[in-house]
């Protein structure tokens, strides 16, 4: 399961590489290497998840972040579906995971977590890879501002998405002739 998880993350990070993963003759993952991230996510998490992801992007003087995150209808019972990449490399960083989950704090039930693919681009001098022997865990220079940028960016795209959904619900109720007070309750 660790190999499958890592290969799935690697496939997402490197959508330009064709990857096939087999176990006991059964194909678990197959990508075409044509930079089709939606297809890879569909192969990894399923088509429902791929259709319910929201794109986000932001940058400051030090960091450029971009990625996809699930809307509130898609969630998991653990943080394993939060994928973080730094300059194309799979990493782990608890502070960044908390920054992502903080954006969902008021809109997901306790114990539920989003599916997120976060790509961070920065100068190599801004990261410290000598935190853990496996080199998966890293530290960032000015991590506080990076975490704030991640939480605010994801929070803003989620709020915008929810406002659009709420507006569509209101318009549907108005078209059906129901009083507006029913929408407010």
C-alpha cells in the first residue's frame, strides 16, 4: 500500500511521464504521460473526485502555489489524500497539512479532510531537506507566511464556490415560485 500510495503521488507530480503500476497481474494505475492531470486524478481517486475538485493558485515574493482541492461534498476520514509537492518532489510537512485543513475548519465536519493536490514552487535555498533521514519531511524559510497564503487561497476559492452554489439554489427556488424566505431557512 505504501508503494501504491507513493506511485500515485509521483504520477500526479509528474503527469508528463507515462506510468504503469501492476500488482499480481492486475493494473492498479496507468497514465499516458500527456500531462492530463484530470485523467490521473480520475485513475487515482475516481471520476467523482476528479469532477469535484476546485483549482487554486497564488504567489508572493518567495513562493508560488497552485493545485486542486475538493469541494465540501468530497472528503476523507484521514489526511492521506493531502498531497504536497515542492518543485515536483513529494514531501511531508505537518504545518502545511494544517494550513490546508484550516481552510476547511468551519465547513467540514470534525474528523473529515479534503482531497488536495498542492504544488509549491520556490528556490531550493528556501527549503531545508535535512529534517528527516528519508528526506520526505522538509522545513521552509518563512513558513508562517506560506501557511497563511495557503489557508487564505484555499479558503477564498471554497467561499467563492459555495457562494455560486448558494446563488444557484436561490435562483432555482425563485424560478419554481417558492418564497425567498424558504431559501433563507
